[in-house]
C-alpha cells in the first residue's frame, strides 16, 4: 500500500528520473500503431492531459475518466482528463483548464509535479503532452456530462499486479485486433492512455519496491 507520499517526495522522484518514453510506451502499444504512424505521420493538433495522483482511503490513487459516447475516434474510451490546447495558453495551462472543465477540480487544489513524454495519437492526429499532478484529497468530482460519462479511481499499487495486465479485442476500420491493456474488473484501459500511464508507473516503481521491502522487514 502506497502511503506517506507527498508532493515533495513525488517531485524529487520525478526530477531525478530520466523519462523512459518509448521504453515504457511500447509495452502497451497496439500492434496496428506502427501502420497508423506511417499513414498519419504529421501531427495537426496539440493537447494536454492531467494524471492526478491523490489519496483515496489513505492510499495513493489515480483518477481516470470515461469519455462520452459521441461516435468520435475516442468515444467511450477510458482516458485522463484533458483536451486541445488553445492559442492563448501554454500546454500546462491547457491541462489545468481541461481538468477544471471536465471534472470540476480547480487548479488551486492541484500541485504540479512534472511532465511526461509526449505521445502522438495517429487516429486523431493529436500530439498529447501529459502532466502529473498531486493533491492530498480530491474534493467531490463534478463530471461535465457533455464530455465525461463517469470517473474511476484505482490504487496505484494494483497496476503492478500481473493479473491486471491483459489484452482485449477491439474493432477498428472493420478489422479485429488484439491489443494490450490494463484490465480493472470490467474497465479496459488501452491505447494512448495505457501507454502514458505505464510511463508514469515506471517512474513510480521505486516507491512500490521500497514499500514492499519495508512491509517485508516489519513482518
């Protein structure tokens, strides 16, 4: 169980860690991604997303959203809150704004920790820039129902358990594909979201190892 982790611990960890980038991304990368990259090699839009780490039931946890079903390329998918950067703002400002617009969390609640590696999404031609945030406890989440179907909260530690690393079948352009994913009960986290999250997990892994060693030494 990840406890006693604060803003300063996370900032120190992320600032001292080299971003693993593709070494972490490729583990959850769909097999068809390379072909899509050849077709849509140039990005057209910039977007920012926020990975929000916080305490839930006294344990470090993470927040995901489910997009509304609107027939778009990411309709109904599990994601981090975020969206398109506007011309008059930085990418970090875009992440703060989108978090507030989509789930009602004011920027003053969030402590900015660090950026992660950008990731290109061929199907929508977005270059996505992830940012990690932390707060001790989230206030009540207020999903914007025009964009967010629902939200999910999971303890960070469960993503290191092998039973939650799986694969699923998706249909794209009338073709069937098996894609790697995180499987949390019936919730499937795949594609760019899983790739981005896996990079974050790679950086958080030393905390998990340290916690496990501490637990073993006290038993």
